[in-house]
């Protein structure tokens, strides 16, 4: 009964979180972010995208593993919030200063505009504080409040950028700087809102620094920090390496890579949201010595099915999707997008199994896997990017994500002594192959406009998931009834 209630709680919170984000973030990605790239051009947007990824590489210094540690710690002991919050704020402020210094130090080897660099560093600092406040809300299991904060910044940016892009509020041509200014304003409002929401949960607030607490916290969080650094390297260094290895030609190539990456980012949003719910739930289950296998199996199946349906369908409709989204789209865009979108299946599985291992505290194994991902990614990029440019980076991403995902699954089963259910694996393989067949067939239907064929593919693959019993409709309905 406990497992049913846990699954029901996961389903309810996940559904609400996804619903809220699906209202706001897809509109942001496709109506605003895409419009910005089409307006300023692939070269200027490519330079922005490379700089964004550059500032993100050092983001781990801002986080230093605090968010994951904090969500897990607060979930296991809610009374720790009053002691942790003031100390964490002081620590994070110090880390922000170090982050700024590091970003500007290494920027000497790049050609980024100084004003852009400063503002985007400030944006990353604001994001880090917002995510820290959200980790407190997640640890307290205030998932619906967290859902509101998760879209607040995007909602504000939509309003500002829509006025600039579609309105008549300025007579000047839209520039990428306006995009950065809008982000700074929106993140500032979200920062203040999330801070006061967390402050309301405190019984008392003593803004003093406890040195006895500080050192143990750093000892506990540095494995999270190392993991964050390694993961950001193999996930984000592609665009930076494109610009670094290709020089001025790298701006346009980074812009094309960013265009193809946008849909992956949209799908990735759902997997990230599920992980934010799973981490505190897994952590509390481990703390209570509950069996995590039912929730793991449930979440893994749901995520794999959703990722496969979305990724495979997008792959077989890659060219019309790129033509729909971008005025400069050509087959090169579609080829890059095809590799990126298929990698989402592997990425989504990492969010489930990696989150479980994080909740378990198996940071050493996770860091070894992430280090392997970095070695594979950087070494292959150095070879493929000068030859194949953005396409080479995309192919390397595809290989890296498969290697990392496979390692996560194997490590989970070895550490937790779970046995592989070969019948389930066969079902998943069969489902993937069947989805490929369905998507390929629907993409060839000439008498349907491609948008209808695209929706037909999504619907048919969803039916396949039910027929193969990967999604139990009756079980889902029972979980909904059991949500309390």
C-alpha cells in the first residue's frame, strides 16, 4: 500500500509540474527563444549560445553540490532548514565571487564581449540561488509551490521579449543584448520571490555563520560539486569547443547547433522536472528503508516510453520540423537535429538512474561514470569538430550519452543488487523498434500533411506502449484515485 501511495504521489506531483511547465516553457522556447535566433541570425545567436555554455561550464562552483545535498538533507530532516539556510547563503555568496573571478580569468583566452560576459555571469548566479531556494521547497515536498517558481522567470521573460519582438515598444532592431537584459530582470524577480517563500517556512532566522557546520557541509557537498562539473563538461562543452576550434566560423556552426539543440532542450525539460521530484522521494525512501524498486521501475518505464515516442517521431520528421522552426533551415540542420534528438532517450534514463544513485549517496560511482563521459566527449570532439564541425560535435554527443546511460543502468543494478528483468528489456527493445517502424511509415504517407502524420505517429506509438503493457492504464487510474 505504501508503494502505491508513493507512486500516486509521484504521479500527481509530476503531472502538475509538467502541466505548469508545458504551458509556459514550450511557448518560451518556440515563440521567443526561436524568434530571437531567427531575428538576430545564426552567427550572433551562435556567439551568445557559446558564451552561455561557457558560463555554464563554471556553474558547478556556484552550486558546489549544495542543491542536491540540500534537497536530500531537508527531505530527511525538515527541522534542519533553520540551521542550514543562513550558512548556505553565506557560502553561496562567497562561491559567487569566486565564480565571477574564474569566468573572467579564463575568458582571456576567448573573444567574448565583456558586457555580455558580466551580465550572463550575474544571470548564472541568480539561477544558482533560485535553484537553491527551490531545493528547499522540494525537500519540504512543497512541489506545487516549486512548480510555480520553476516557470516564473520564463513567464516574465515571455512578457518582456514578446513586447520587444512583436510589439512596437522600441523603434530599434532587436539585438541579442535585449534578450540578456530581459533574463537578468526576470531572474531577479524569481530570486526575490523564491527567497521569501522559503523564509516563510522558518520558525526562526539567525543570519550568522557557523564554522562548525561549514566544513562538514563542504565535505559532504564536494562530491556533488565534482559530479556537477564533470556532467556540465560532457553536456555543455560542445558549443564552446566548436567556437574555440573553428574560430570565427564557429559562431555560425554554434548557431546551427543551438537551433538543433532547442527541441532537445524542450524535451529535456520534462526529464529534469521528474528528477527534481524523484530525488527527495528516493532519499526519504532510503532513509525509511523502504523498497525503491517499484518506484524505480514505474518511473523508468514512464520516462523511457515518453522519451522514445517523442525522440523517434521527431527523428523521422526532422526536416519538416527544422523548416517549420527556422527561416535558414537546410538539410544540415536536420542531420544535426536527428543525432541530438535520439540522444534524448539515453539522457532521460540518466535522470532516473542517476537520481536514484544520488539519493543513495553513491557519488564515487557517479563521478567515475561522469569522468568517463568527459574523456570520451572531449577526446572525440578534438578529432571530429575540425573535420565535421557542428555535425561532428553532435555525433560525439550521441555516443557519449549512450555510454553514460548504459553505465548508470549497470551501476544501479550492481550497487543495489537488483537483477535485470530480461522480459522487460525485451519489451523495451521491441517497443523502440516498433516505434521506428510506425514513425517511418507515417512519415511516408503522402496524402497527409506532415503535421497530421506527426500527430498520428505520436498517437500510434502511445497505443503501442499500452499494447505492450509498458503503460498500464488501469494502474495509472488507480494511482490517480489513491492520490491524497
